[in-house]
C-alpha cells in the first residue's frame, strides 16, 4: 500500500446497528439520507452503510487521522441517530474504532 493510501484511511469506525423489527424501513431511510451528511464531512475519506440481515445494519467509514474520526463520532450523523435511537433501535449501537492495515481507493 502506498503511503498516500494509508494516510487517507488509516483510522476507521465499524458500527453494528440493530433496528426494531417494525422500524427497519425507517432506519434504512435514515442511513440512505446520512450519505449526504457524510459527504459534507471534510475529514471522512470513505463512508458505507449496509444491511447485514433483516434487522441488522452497519456503517463502515475511514479517516486520515484520529481528529477526523473523533469529529465524526461527535458529528451530525451520530447525533441524529442517537436522537432517534429509542424509536428506531432495538439496542445501543456497537461502535468499534479500528485501524486499517491496507486499503484501495
């Protein structure tokens, strides 16, 4: 991996989000809409949301540095998700800070 690639995405977050069974469409809509918020974040290199199974969703995103990762954790997407957590989520989101070993952009 080139030095440039490693500095673009060295820091990452992986989140697992469990929707209440009757709130799956709403959580899916939220995650689709969150893309525009992620695009506005200068420090977010990549951002993915995905569906794992019927009620389980995930977010994976990368950042060039720790400050950008922390800014994202304190940003608009996280704030809106937590504001709606009681209504949409079956459990607290599981969020892991991870280090990227290799990346291709």
